[in-house]
């Protein structure tokens, strides 16, 4: 059961992390450019439009292999979160912490990939 919690939390927390990256750092949107304060297009002009673009990017990257990566990180978060702690409340908090880290790493990779391989 903790593994399913880890997978679910990692997937949804990665969407939250992607929103944070779009508003505070940068996030590449497929066929739309890089949005964010450090991207090509600012994200502060229309908040709902930015949320729609981030959700579209999350689904796009997820369908092309991102959901598999998030599932693997979610399994690890659920497993290690339940093994590290002794109580159920502490276990749930650890799973949330590890799931946030598991969602943060792939979004950070996508956001900085053009620094590694060059412009898309």
C-alpha cells in the first residue's frame, strides 16, 4: 500500500514542482518555448494560461516515458519511506518527503536539459 502511495504522490507532486518551476525558474513547453522568469517567455502575464501549458507539458513528457520514471521514483519513495520510519504517521510524512524529491529530480532534469545537450 505504501508503494502505491509513493507512486501517486510522486506523480502529483511532480506536477506541483513543474508549476513551481514555471513560475519561479523555467520549464520547457513542447512546441511552445521555455516559460518562466529565466525562460524565453514570462509566466506572470496570464496565470491560467501558464497552468494549462504546464499541465500539457506534464502530460506530454509523461506519455513519452516520464510516467515510467515517476513510477520508479514513486516505488522507491514508498518503499524507503515505509522502511525508514516506525509509525504510520511518520511513514506517511517520509513518503511525502521522498515523493517530493522523486518528483523534483525529473523536472529539474527537463528544465536544465538544454544546458547539457544544447538548444532544442
